[in-house]
């Protein structure tokens, strides 16, 4: 069965960096677009970043542009999110998600466009 396992979350100080990983198994990695979402307490799940199945296109929510970078490692079936210049408002549970079919050719931003989700990893940024 499909498994997406996130790692790399934790606590960082404002201005610091973390790198999240999402290891995939049970699917053909190269056929999927992938994304990262986050959910802070009391708030709705929010799109953060996405990368197309080819890896040639990426998309970001405005609040992380220039600070976060999404990438994919097709050799080891792992999705990454490099987070730099972290801010306290980045505190949330971060989820990776995989999208197939027609959505995979772009950078899907809607949760309904994704087929599989990881279990989430907590990121806490202290001021």
C-alpha cells in the first residue's frame, strides 16, 4: 500500500532553517506531482508549495516565496521542503501529499487535487 512518511520537523528559532522530507513507497514516484500543506491550531489546512511530476514547475504560497524551496529526489523517492528564514507564523503541522492524473502535470494547490497524504510533522518556530 501507499505510504508517505514525513521527517525533519522540530523546533527552530526565528531566522533558522529546517528541511522536511517525505519518503514515499508503494507507488511510482515519477508519475506524481507533490505538495506540502500546513495546518496551524484553529486554522484551516493551507497550501504551502508544490512541484510538478516533471520537476520543472513549482508553486508557492506568497508568504513563503523566497524562503522555502520544494524539490524532489526521483532517485530515492523522496520529496523535500527546505525552509529558511523561519518565522513564528510558520509554526504548524506540515503534511506532504501526492497528486496523480491530470493534476500531476501542473502544481496543484487544492487539497481535493491530492490522492495520498502523509501523517504530518510538527514544526515549531520560536521568537
